[in-house]
């Protein structure tokens, strides 16, 4: 990495799923005209590669090798980003329930996290980067200028997920969703490698009672403040 890249500003946005991280990271990157790193997509790509090549997701050395050799392209030339794996458009394929499940298994393997570290840091390019994930402010960009930890109550997150699924024509039990979210939160924050926790110097933003516009405004204000 050249010195120019290492000087580019980074805004990290970490938090649990359903906190609005994905949407807000995209909006923030557009507003600031920054690059965007969707680190969860990298874990999903590793999962998809393991599934399609018949690699056992628990076989950490084999999965780490897949992670180190991922042939991935993030195409931002169109309106929506397209993700390609070995030339194949997998933008939708990495969002299935099966890939989500396998992604959370491979994300808990230290050699896999290591293999993806430099690839993530390479996204730090001028004029700046918005990095979305779980350990962006703690592990990947500990020197980031702005660190945000975006959260929301399990109920609010379940409600957002419910609406998303409803729009896709899928019906699920609301109480079950809240329960699933609580279980996943516990697993994510208690795992030994890169547990989900705010960096010491992170700004904690609770979006439970905030609109998307309000959260974006709060984030932009934080970025402005950091310039002073
Ligand atoms: O944010 P997401 O749902 O796309 O993330 C997919 C999986 O990868 C999820 O199990 C959390 C994990 N992940 C991680 O461990 N570290 C990151 N920086 C990003 C995602």
C-alpha cells in the first residue's frame, strides 16, 4: 500500500445486523463521495465459494486458502454495485439464508479473518472510505478518524427484518425473529475472535427511534466534527 492510500480518511460503521448499517453506509459513502467496503460481503463470498466447491466450512485451512485466493470484483460503475466471483454475478446469490448461515461459520475462523485483513485494508483509497462491518473500528482500521457503532433494540431490528421479508413475500413469526436476533447477538458478542463490540473510541448511535435521515445527519455531523 502506498503512503497516499494510507492517508485516506476512514469512517468505520460497526454494529449488529438490522441496525441499518448497510443502508446507512451506502448513503454516507454517496454523500461523502467515498469508497465503500461491505466487509460482510467478503465473508459471504468465502461462504459461497466453499459451498460451490464442496469445501467443508469448518475445514479452516482450506477455507482460509479460498479466502486468500478469492477472485472477486466489486463493480461500482452502475447505479447499484454488482459483485462478481470468478466472473459470475453473485450479487443476489450471496444474500440467501444458506450463505448467511455458512458465512457466520467461516467468519468465526481466525485464519479466514487473517486472510481477508489486507484485502479489506486495500479499500482505503483517496478520497476516503466508509467501512461497514463488525470489527472495522477494532481490528481492521484501528486508526480510523471516525468510528461509529450503530445499534438498535432487538425489537426494532426484528421489525425491520420482518418488513424486508414481507416485501419479499416471506412470512415469519415476529416473536421468533426477536428470539433469533437475541441468540445471534449473544453469539456474536461472545465469540473469541473479533467479537462484536464497540471500539473504545467509537461513537455509539442507537437508531431505535430514529429515521434513516436522522441517522445519516448524525453521522455526517460526526464526520464534520472530526475535521476540526
Ligand atoms: O453483515 P453481513 O450479514 O453481510 O455479514 C455476514 C457474516 O459475516 C455475518 O455472520 C457476520 C460476519 N461478519 C464478520 O464477522 N465481520 C465483519 N467485519 C463483517 C461480517
